C-alpha cells in the first residue's frame, strides 16, 4: 500500500506541475504582458506593479521566468493581490476553509441522496417510483445551479423566511450566541448553499448509480443471494457493495465539478469562499489571485483523483491483485 | 416412501415481445425421493434450467411466470403458495441450489467465509463467531480444510474450488434437497469427477435428495440412481439409471446414447440426430420430437403422446410403446 | 427511429425554428428601453406577456433573442468540438504509438481540469470579448470526450476484416479512416453532440451569469438571470422565466440524446 501511495503521489505532483505550467503559459501567451491591463487598472498602485515586475522578472527570458515562477510557488510565494494588497496565499487561507466546508456538505448531500435514490431505482426498474425519480433527476440535471440557488432563495429565504440566504454567519447576532447557537447559525447558513450545490450533483449521481445497480442486479451472484434465502434488503446490500464502486470513483472525480459549481453558488449566496474570491478577482483583473486560484484548483483536482484511486483500491479486492 | 419433492404439471410461461408467450417448461411432473439422485438430462433449450429455477421461484416475473395450475410440493408444503417470508426460509433451508458458473455466482467483493457465514446466520440463529466456525467446518466438509480459505475472495480460487464453496454455501442451511444445475459443465474433466464424487459422497452422508441437471450423459451415469430425459419442455422418458442406459424406450434417448463415443465400438462417424431442437416459441404439433425421429408416422404428427408406461417405474412419451410394430429398422 | 426519437427531433427542430424566427416573433426590439419612467419591472400583462425588465425592455422579446444566441452559440461550439475531437481521435487511433500516447495523456490531463473554471480563466484573460472568442473557447474545451470516443472506434475497427481488406488493396490509411471507419463512429458521435448541446447551453448560461459569456446589452438567459438578482423581492418573474427556459431547452436535448443513445445501444454491443 505504501509503495502504491508513493507512486500515486509522485504522479500527482507531476500533474500539478503540469497544470502550473499550463497556467504559466496561459498568462504569458495571452495578448500583451500579464501586467498590460494593470497599467490602466485603477485598483493597482504603482508599488504593487513594481512588486509584480520584480516577481515575474518580465525582462528575463521565458524559461527563467518559468523557473522563478515554479520556485516561488513551491516556496509559498504566490504573489500579492493587486486589489487586496495582501499576499495571495493569505487571502486563500481565509477563503479556502469556507469553500471546503461548502464542498464537503454538498458532497454529503450528493452522496446520500444520489446513492439512495439511484439504488432504489435500480432495484425496481420500470416501477412508478423509478419513472418518477428518473423524471426528477432529468429535470434537476438540466437546471443551472445558480438558478436553482436563486429559486431556493426565493422560496425559502424570501417567501417562507425559514432560512438565511447570505454569508456564513449572521453578522450581528453570531458573536453574541453560545456554542450551540453558533453551530445552529452556521448550519442554517450552510443549508441552502449546500443543498443547491448538492442537488444537481445528486441528480447525476443517482442516474449513474441506477445504471450501476441495474448492471449488477443482472449478475449471477444476485440470483445466488436470492437462492440462499436472503431478504430483499440483504440482496440490495450485496448489489450495493458492487454497484457502489464505480460511483465512489465518480465522487472522487466530482471534486472539480463541485468547485465549478461552488463558484456560482458562492456568488448567489454571498458565501466568502474561493469561488467568490476568484470571480471578483477576474472582474477586477487581479491576475495573481486568478492564477493562484487556477493552480489551487488544479491541486484540488489532483487530490480528488488520488482519493478516488485510493478508495477504489480499498473497496474492490480484485484491483489489489498484482497483474 | 413419500417423495420429498413432488412436482405436478409445472408450466413456466415467458412473455416475449409482441405479445407472444412461450412455455419453456410445459406440464412437467416428477418426484424426488429422499436419499436418491435424480438426473434431469436434456440439451440446451429443453427447459431444464428453467425447471430448476422454478422450484425455488427464482424466475424473474416479468417476463416469466409459473402457471397457476402447477404444483410444487416440498415436504408437504406447496412452494407456489408460500408468502415471501416462508419462501425465504425454504430457499437454502429446505431446498438449496448450486449453479453452473460458480465464479460469477459468488459475490466478488465479499470473502468466501463471509458469504457462507451469512447463509448460516440466516438459516440458524448463530452469532457471528459461531457462524464463522460453522463456515470453516462446511468448507472442510467439501475438501477445503485450509483455514485461510475463509478470508479469500472468489477470484483467488480455481474453478473447482469455487464450485466447492458454492456447495458448502448451499449446505449451510441444512437443506433436504440439493438442486445442482450443471455443476460441472464449466470445469475441467478431472475436476468434474472430483466434484461429482464429492456430491455423491455428501449426498450419502447427509441423506440429501439430489436433483442433478445436466446435458452430459456421462455425468448422469456416474452418480444418478434415476434419470429423467427432457425435450422441448416436457419429460420424454423416466426410469432407473440402469434401464435408461441399458434399454432406452424413447427414440430421443436412444439417439443421445448412440451419439456418445465409446471405447468398445469401432471408431467411425458418430450418428448425430438430424435437425435442431425446436425453440420454445416453435414447438412442433403432435409429438415434439417427430420431425427428427426416424420412426415417426402419421399419428406422431397429429397427436402428442402422454407418458406411457413400459414398466412399473419406466415411462416414455412415445407412441412406439403403444404400437411397437411401427419401430423402423 | 422510435417514437421518442421522433418527438425529440421535432422538439429540437421547434426550438431552433423559434430561435431562427425570433426577429419575427418578438413583439418588441429586445434592446429597446421602452419607457424608463413608468415601464420598468412591469408584471406580466397583455402588452408584455412576460413583463419588463429593470430597463423597461420587453422580457419576452429578450427571451426569444436569448434563445437565438444560446442555441446558435451551442450549436457552433459543439460543431467545433466534434470536428476537432474527431480529427484528433482519428489521428491518435490510426497513428498509434507515441503520437497516440501523447495525445491521450494530454486529453486525460485536460479532462482533469474543471471545464467551467478553465473557461472562466481563459475568457477573463483574453479580454477581447466577442462571441467568436466565446464560441471558439467553448468548442476548443469540449472536444476531449469525442476524441476518446472516435479513437476507441478506430481501435476496435482497425482489426476488422473489411479494414484489413481495404488496406490490403493498397488504400492509404487516411482514406480507410474516412470512408470505412468513420461511418461506424457516426452514431455515438451524434449522441455525444446532442447531449453536448445541452451541456454547452448550461455552461454558456453560467458564463453569461458571471458576466464573461454573452455580455450586456446582448440578451442571454444567463445574464438575464444575473440582472434579476437585485429584484428578486419585487419582481420574481424576472429570475424565474429565463431559468425555466433554460431547463426546458436543456431537458429537450437531454431527452433526445438519451433516446438516440437507446436506439444505438442494444443494437450494437
């Protein structure tokens, strides 16, 4: 297992480097220099401009710039934000946990809802339940995630007034609350964004899981399970243990999709995470933040792949055999 | 002695596209007595596997269903009228089944021990540890005494071993009847013999009634006490093993036996049965074998024979039993 | 051609017809600010069946023209994606060896990057704007699945007899590819394309929502939803209507795509 992990980490590092390279190339191949737009950018001070010039060493040949860039990345110097006047990594340090919390909650919703519905559908294909769920998942799958968020805000925030619709905590009441109150406040604020992000993912997961269960249920060992006298529930568990494998891989790989969705959901719900940070940076042409975010996303993707790989190895005994 | 399993007029109907229906098993009756091995012999398409699956109601519905006139009595209980809970107790507990491809019939992501122990727990009240111990004993009974086997996965075992695991799992609920659907077909010849001998041995030791389904006459000859031959959804001959192999009454059985290569006959072309077995949607009128039978005459084309008795315990579905002079030379 | 496929095709044709005829069907000019004094944020009425937006523009008209933009952008982008993807897949499958390995590793790496994020970064950095850039970038980030598909087809057909026969007759590889291999790949490509149009519409809506897709004053369902955020309390239909349009349109393509996939699937493998 250790050897496997080491090899995978090595591969992951290579991919991360690859993405950083792509990001670098994107910046430097874009029309004009990376700082071209910043000259007229009202947010950028002369001092920041100088700092960037030094950091990027724009007068040097490309390969030197590249090496310095990678060196900086590794040393933890990801540049200074043009508009926030603080190191990029600092800004990330504040925003990243919020996004991670949102992503984790959404993943939970996605996983629980998607697998449950998908399995129920797969065990009873063609039934009214199956058809109804298929219609539901098809609809959800066609919904733009940001619009879903807005609709949820409309219904639950505005019309019904049940849930808060912006921020991580209530800015006024939060500091005064006790531990439980604080947790409740956080949970209430997390609910709608996580639901929005998770529902669309759940639709995709359910469809995938349904197909996986259908595939498994046709197999001989399911017939054996019934012949042994197992209850339908136990048979479903047998099916699930097999059908869940491709879905787990899918979930590991869905981290990128979650991050994309997070960008949109954070905008709708004013959630102070990486997504909103990136969007604002883009709108203000804050390049260091944009490239830093791109690199971070790449790392997240690599991590997601790694997790999926490890989970599959762990869950499917057949993949452990030496070939 | 009363039969432990008694089947009467079993008919399994399958719905095809376009509203058609076919009867893969058409009015089959048979008895299985405790302690005996009944071999059900037939080619693929004869309906023998459907018959086996029907006994435990494992035919998926849709598209298949068992006709309401059928009766399957296990130890006095009509299996077809049981509710879900009682049916589950019979499955594995009263009648157990093993399948042809043991490899794909075992859950690939569970250890062998876990799968057997699960069956033990379902049919006895044993707890986890006790069930695991019982699983170890069962594996030893089928010749896999290495305790490491318990924690191995199916794909780590050879075909023969996988089949042994299936047998162990089938015996976990202490059934009285074991239905073996082509248990050796997917195995090497030498392993086939081992598994067959194992089945015969277990049957004797545990007093099981064994229903062995096969297309291989050699397999039937090795361990069966009685043989029933199936063709086109019907039983066409039924007799003690020695009689069937020594003096078959139905032309189909005759032809099957003649097609078996034998060491004591001069080598030459093996006589093959002309034509193909009919598909379930196209049973011929009259006697279903008549298009391929060298003795067939008008009566065979028009009227399907019932099972006629050649003897006290030997019956065949053929008009030759009524009109022996019609037998061609 | 099952009934589902026929219905799906009819629905898609209807959508494109509406989009094409938008100039005729729209009651007003979508850019016209009709009455800034008392005509803003009007609820649905006979004069304005879907109401008016914050700049007193008729929503129905904007919706129709938005359809025009979204549907055509998606169609062209998918066309670009299929073309590039097919070409790359053919080359990879036929060339084999290092070329194949390099191309497919690159595709793997590219697929690992979240498409929306990549689009956001690229479109933001190349700020020249314009729909051409949007369409091109959408297309150039969407060809990866097609290339994989085509490559798989090529690989599976390479060893088939009729291909070997053609090669044996001295036909050059590319000719074999185009005349013999490609026709077999058409069906799954069509499925991918159909589903791709639906995806692209969703992505374009997201980009327009963020302000980097179809930019104002041009109407897109995405940017209409963006504009509606501030008025959620006073004019909820502003946000609801474009969203419903997106959902209905994407669903149509999904249903058609799946119906097509069902027709080719059992017949083949």
